[in-house]
């Protein structure tokens, strides 16, 4: 009796060191995890928003996550740390404009 590698039909990891993702797509396993666990989307809702993937793809990604929780959580944490670092180094143009606008309003003496 041979085994059929079901998850490998849905999840791929390329030799270049990229993160596990839905086969044939750019959607990473960690994206599915974030949408499901943090944003509260059901697998059906994820497929609704990303109709190019299947329900089987979503469940395979979640199964892969449950088999590799520490690895996926570490990838998510590293991504969040990178975003915080970039945000700290790159000022928001909108926030800068609002600050300048408020400074201008506060520097004009009332009549």
C-alpha cells in the first residue's frame, strides 16, 4: 500500500529558501494562519477573498502550520519585527503632513 503525499499537492517549498506557500501561488502558509487566527476568517471566507485557491489548499496550509507551529510562528514574528523596524526608520508622509498642518494652525495667533 503506497502513501499519497496530500499536503505536497497543496503546499510547496522551493529550494531557494522561500517560505512554505500554496502550490502555484504566492500566498504563504503564514498568510493563511494570520487570516484565520488573527483576523478570524474561516477557511470558506479565505477562499471567498482569494478564489484562486481551494478550500483544500487552505486546510492543507492549516495542517502544515499545525505540524510546524514553531517555525511558522517564528516567521510571523520575524516579519512583524521587520515591519516595525522599517516603520521606525521611515516616517509616515501623512503623519508628517498632519503634524505640519497642526503646527501651522497652532502658530497662527487667534484674532
